[in-house]
């Protein structure tokens, strides 16, 4: 345990739902600080100026593709001659009904630039409003798979609302995770990825997570974990450690570890590793109040609800966009 060094921003585990407190407050505080900045042109030249009139609206053409976020393309449509600067309202339930889409949650919607481009809007609501640009534009609409992950979506949105922060703990992608053990602990390298595990019939931690972020049907990639060897650097380290006496532990932007003394089988260690990585992304412990591995996997394999929740984190995040 002596080799684990606490840093400013780490939260000592003392009760349920521990967070990387200062780090998240820092992100929220940055947004508040930006919002409070004055308009830089308001006093330009030292005197008052007459503001320029807004540009006249122009007709533009908009193209939309509708995706189920883990199942693929479900429809497309276009709108021609829409006036720029106007508000265009798009509804998940309306789109689902018009295009015969039966496998999505109609209580939330995300609209992004073409090919999983920058996030335009994410709403925990049926409808989202898009301000029409001045040029012809293509958009991707994401509706979220409804295979049982709705309670995980709700939990994540409630968490984000409490923090007034809709992003994850990292603001750049892909993510570099480098190999490093802590506390003198060691374990089997294969649990982290690189080969099929006979004990589970699937791959290790990072392979499974990366596969969930690049479904077979997708022409884009939601995100990517770059596994790096020992002795390198990155956004976080990964490996084995005592984890403050827990089965696994995380410190966002620092480390994720699996405790091999408490998780003793390969399936358990893979499950703990995936949970630790997810917790490092959201800056919170115990998704929905239980060990994070409970709702996302079975026998060390990410199941559909787990894939839905994990991809949802990236689709709704304002910093993510297509990773080539």
C-alpha cells in the first residue's frame, strides 16, 4: 500500500458513491468561468458602436441519418429550403414512428455532425432543437437502444445533472492507458486484452471496450483505448494493485487497478477491470449504487446492456467525436 501516493484531487473512499471531487469541480468551474467572461468586442475602440444587423436568412438543405446507437442505421430523411437561423425541432418518438423504429428509448436524443461529428445537442427529452446553419449540412441523429439499459441512462443523466457537468472526466480522445502495477501486486497480462480467454470465450478488458465503441456496422468509431506498454506514459496507468482494499479501484487521470487478492479468477478480473475503466471515465464509484460490474457483464463478458451503457457515455459526451 505504501507505493500508492495520494494526489490533490483524489477522494479517499469512506462511504458510498465516492467521487474524484476536485477534478469534476474543476471542469464545472471552468465552464462557469468561461460563461462569466465579458463580450470582448463590447468596448472595442473605447467607444460605443452601432451593432451590425443580423444576416438575412437564407434557404438551406439539411440531410439526416438516424442511428440506433448500438444497432445501426435505421433511416434517413432530408429537409429542403429551411431558413437559416430558425429553430428546427426533432422528436425521438416522432422519428421512431415515421421510420418504423421500434427498438429505441424515445425519452432522449442526440444530434451530431455527419459521421459522428461534434455534438450539436443532447437532450434527456423526446424533442431536441437545432438552430439551422447558413450552409447545407448533414447530421447524424442518435436514438438509444432500448434493450434494458434505460435505468443506466437515467442514472447517468441524473448524475450529470447533479454535477451540472455533462461531460466525462477526460476531454480528449483517443485515451492512452499505459501498463503499471502498484503495491507490489502482479497478475495475468492477458486479462487486459490481446487474446481470446478460454475462461470467458471472449477478449480482455480493453478489447471488449474498444469493440463496443466500434460496432461492425459503424462507419465511425465512438472512442478508442490505446494500450501502451510499461515504462511509457498516457492519460492513466492500468494494472494490478491493492485498490485501498477494494476489488478494483480508479483514480481518474492517474490509475485503474484490479486487486488480484480479492478478484481471483480470470472472469472476475476482467469484470473488475472493465468496471474500473468505466468509473475512471465518469469519476464516480458504483454505478446505480452497486458494484459497477454487476449491471454491465456476465462471466467477464460485456453483455448488451453493458454495451448500450458504455456507448451511451461516448455518444452523449460533448468532447467525443469520430476517432479515425
